[in-house]
C-alpha cells in the first residue's frame, strides 16, 4: 500500500496542523518514509527520478536490512543523477516490522 502525505515541511510553521493517517502493519511489512527531494532528483538529461523509479529501486532492496535499503536507494539516486547537482535535501527512513 502507498500512503501519500502532502503538507508543510516539519517545523516550517509553528503549530501547523498536519494530516494524520493510520494503517495496520504486520510482521514482515517494510515502511519507507521519504521527503520529496528523493523522487524529485534530476539527472544530467533533466529527467526527474519520479515515483515509478523510486518504487522500482525500493522493490530491488526490500529484502535487505533497513539500513541497506536506505543505502541502496541513495546509491541508486546518485547513479540516476549521473553527476547532476542535488538541489533539494533528501530524507529516507526504512522500517521493518519484526515478529514478536
């Protein structure tokens, strides 16, 4: 499933009321939290990375440990940029839900 959250960056406006979304998670689920800077990366041909490619990169790494998922995504993003400058900040967090 994909939950898309739109809104102000965290901390940008004091007392801003952010949207709240709840979902059920089960053992084995993997959650990826990312800022818009990652899918909005541009390459040297001025093409945007986009959500489709992000999902592809994520699916390639989903079986890895959380820290390696993030590492894989960052390497894939760097390869995609192919030397083009990074114009926005990137935040990535991967969380794996473990068995209890």
